C-alpha cells in the first residue's frame, strides 16, 4: 500500500505536474501545508485525508491530463459564491482559518475562534477576521452537504435569506442555517434548514452568542 506522501506526489504528477500550491487550493489548504505533508513533517487531518483519498481514487479514470477538472463558479440563491474542484491557485487571495466544530461550540467570538486554526482556505472575502467551517450533518442538504467548506464574515451583518453560522449561548450548539429576522425590532431569529426533516428554530436574538453570515462556499470533491 502506497504511503500517503507518495500518493500526494503521484497525484500532482499525473495532473500535469501540479504545484503544491495548486493541489493545496483543490483541498482548501496552503501549498506549504502540502509541502509539509509530502515531507512527512505534517500529518493531514482525517477530513483532509478522506477528501484526498476520494480524489486519488479517480486517477485511473482521469488519466494524466492537466486541467481536466476546471473551476466551476456560481452563485447560490442565498448569494454564496461557490467553487467546485478548483485547480488553479490565484496569487494574492486572502486566507481564512478553518476551525473545528468543537472550537466553534466553545467560542464567545472571533477572538476565540482565531486560536483554533486547523488549516486554511483561500477566500475572496476582504474581512480580515473571516474564518471557515467544514460542514457536518445533512440539515442543509442538498444545497450544502457534509464536507463542504463555508467561509463566514464576522464583520458583516446577516440579512434575511443569508446562510449563517449561529452559536447558541446556552448549550454551545453550532448551527449552519438560513437566517431570517422577524418580530418587533427584529428581535426574533428564525433559522431554517433546506432539508425538510429539520423543523425551523425560532429563538430570541439574546439566545445567540454570535451569528455570522456566509460569504463563500467550497464544495467537497463529490
């Protein structure tokens, strides 16, 4: 069985000698992170390993043609910019830390989140405090699936219809839902799922530690 480090190098070679930065962009991490993996200095997270292995498994069908999966960009109904299987690294883009769900569940605000960096993703967001989460669960499926990476902007106000990450004040629950504000002075928050198996959540604004709108979404390798 091939070592993971060898698989990373082989994958880059069979894709027309991708750079480490380009492979990093496909996986939502930096080129330096790929360098550390290939050198055996850094061990990738379970989520990153699973994502890469699913990509690696397609090599026999894909052959050695570079650029076989060009970037596909679109806007969702909620205004999110999505990128599917990007191959090209874009110099000058900002980076946002990827934080774990556990970290998000104990965070009071962005200052706490910033200390829980696992990886980074590239983003077009100009918010210096932007951060990303890897989606878990199926409450937003099929619009958003488990494994998708969503970037959020703490310095932006959520608007009705936005996808948001909401942190409950009492039980440390972290939710990715569609946001709606209603009631007198907009003090009632309704969080809705795309999956109809999950009923809406209606709570007063005071029940949340924070609510940050999403600005970008990177779909996992399907």
